[in-house]
C-alpha cells in the first residue's frame, strides 16, 4: 500500500503540473530526520523523487530551554506556540502551532543542494525563508493535552520563499516559492510530525512543489519609491 | 495520454483498498473568489491520487467581513495579511485564515468521492485552515501591483465523523500543499491547485467527554 502511494505520488509529478507562465515547477518528495526536542532544530532530508540531492530547514531555538531538560523544553514549546491557539470546533478540536518570523526571533530558513531535477534538469543550491504550521488534535475534546495526543502523528506544512542571492549553479538569480505538507510516502502515518520526547530523531516525509522562475529585473527600493511618488 | 492511462489503472487498483486504508490522498484543482459572500472554492480531482473522480469544496468563513468590494478587500488585507509581514530577501506576508487569526469559525471542507465512475461512493467533511503566502518582491513592505498574483497555498485538515459510503464512520487529520493563481491579476478570481493527504481512522466507537474525563480522573 505504501509503495503504491509512492508510485502514484511520483506519477503525479508528471500529471499535476500547472505553473505560472515562464515558471518551472518541480514536485519533490523527501524523507528526513530532525527534532524539535534537540538543538539546533535542523531537519535534514533526502529527495525521493522530483529532484535528487538533499535539503534542510532550520528553526531558531535560541530562546528555548536546553534539550538537557526535555520537560522544560517541551513545556516552553507547548506554552509558547500551541496552548494559546486552541480551536474548539465540535468534533475537530485542535491546537495549531505557528513557527514563523512573528513567533521566533528570526525567520526560519531552508537550504537545498540539488544534484538533478526532472527535465528541465537544474543543478545547484538554493535557499531562503520558511514558515511552519503544526496541528495537534485534541481527540478527547477536553482542552488538555494527553500523553497519547502528544505522541500522535501530527499534521505539518511549510511554505518557502526563495532568496535569489543564495542561488548557485542553475539557480543563480532565480526567484520563486514552495509549499510542502506531511505525507506518508514510504512509511506509515508515523512519518508525519512527532515531538519524540524523550528527545530522539523524528522521521518526517514531505510532499510539495517548488515554483522557480527568473527574478524580475533588479529594482532598487529607492527607484520604486520614486516611481510611486510620481503617481501620488 | 499514456501516463494518464497508467494513472487511472493504478487508481482503480487502489480503489479496492481505500476502505481499509489508513490514509487517502488526492490532487485537486478549482476556483473561487474571496470577494464572494461567502468565498467558496470548489473543483474536481486531478489524476495521480487515490481519489481520481469527484469534487471538493472549501467554504471560507466570512462572518463579519464587509460586503462592499473595496472595504472587503481592505478588511481582508488589514486583518489577515498586513499584520503578518516577515522580513527577508524577499520579504513576504503570510495570511492564516483560521480561528487563531480572526475567523469566527474554521473553514468548511467537503469531499465527494466518485472514483470508479459509477457515481458517489463516499463523502466526507470537516474543517480546514487556509494559509496563503504573498511575496514582497522588492521587499519594501508595501503591496505593489503584481505581487499578489500567485504563490504558495497550504493548510491543515480535520475530517469529522459524518461521512457516508466508504467513509462512513471514519474521521481523521490531514494537511495539504499547493498554489493559488489569480487568472487575470489583479482581478480576484483565482485558481487553487493542491495535493491533500488525509489519515483516516475508524471512529465508530462512541466516546463521551465525560467518560474520558472520568477515566483520566482515575489516574490522576
């Protein structure tokens, strides 16, 4: 069943492609390891299809308690990012945690080292900014996180913004965006997000798409300001 | 065409297993407009997933939003996008359409599965968040024309146990990734394209909050 899912997903790379005019779209699947309970918070992935190579994302945990005290670290994560975001929709009670430039000291980042892609083949590195959302279900609808709920497999999605100044190789001066979500590509549902406490690696599989296109002609802010002023 | 045929054959093979599957995924493409009251995004399934025929609908909860187009657009921007600007190269805005960021209730999700071509074999519904990213191409912190035409779309999903057919008694969670694109930007009518993963479980055993509370109390 899992292999079937992987095969179907890989096949969809060919079928599910509508990118803005002039843009190149890739639909990479990836499998990786990392942990919110370790420091630094870095998840490192291998691409499974759509691209070959590796990629990683990093979340600034400089304000989080040290992993040597996992209870304090988890409590901080929960209290800071989740506890205040409880949705009481009947039958769909859940907490959502937002990890972005508003809730962290710095905007999370990502890096990709791409050794090949589906045609058109592109090789190089790219990086930029990222934001994450994690959903934790309150299965018993009591507004209290139980151990079973904490240990469950959680929804996870990320959006990416490509920083053209970080591109090398075929990604020099390339702009674009991306989005990914947790999919069980090769394993079971445990390949979605887990806190893994006591601290250990969390196996995470993501499916998503990258839309890459040449950056618009360089425009300085001061020039834009001048142009805007003309129309005021 | 050949790839499409292969996809359909694989999907038909997968169909027999859906009832016992612990997960379902599909690819959807559809349209909608935040200027509509309420905004309803709806469309069909694309090949490549386990649900290959049918429809999906996401209805954005717009309680309290202005109906005047100018005021409505300003309200949406000021409420969901403007407060969430992230500096960077380029900077970007991230809108979270959910109850944590100003919606009166979560967005409604409905899925109709017609895989197999013999009509509806199941329906399921629930709620979902909608996250939309807008890049500030010149990083000046001001939304300029052309910056809100396309971008990343993601969200979280909860399937409530009110399904029918092969989804009767199932509930679960999921997430999705994708894109939005305004067809004639800056017109607001847009196309959504996404892949959605759903982990479904048998939820037919009734569980009451009071019972769970009682059980928890025994162990505290």
